[in-house]
């Protein structure tokens, strides 16, 4: 792990045997432009079961990358980490 301006970067080993999948675990999760409930503006909402990539963690927040639609452009935003479930495949 490397720390950069308070944001923790997550490095998952590239291993053929498994990978970690993150999914939304609540009905509709708000995505914010900043990792803060008061100052971060809601920029999107994504439904339960949406698969996301976690690119970093700051406090109780995760920086994610996701595709809102199938074959859509990827977007980046912040979500409260408690709204993510992880599984190993």
C-alpha cells in the first residue's frame, strides 16, 4: 500500500487463481464527486448488484470506477465503503 495525499491505493496481486469483485449491496447507492457526505455532490446513483472497481480508500469512502450502462463509458466517483460487498472469484 502506498499513501498519496491521504488516499490509500489498493494493489491487488495479478493472480490467475482469483480476483476480488466489488458489488453495490444497497438498493440505490449515491456516487459523489468528493469523499464527504456534506461537501460531496451526488453525481450519480447506481443500483444493487452493480460491479465496480475500487481504486482507492479515504477514511470510510472508496473511490470507484464503474460503467452505468452496458458498453458505456466508465465513470469515477466516491461511495461510502459500507455500500460495497466484496467476493473472491
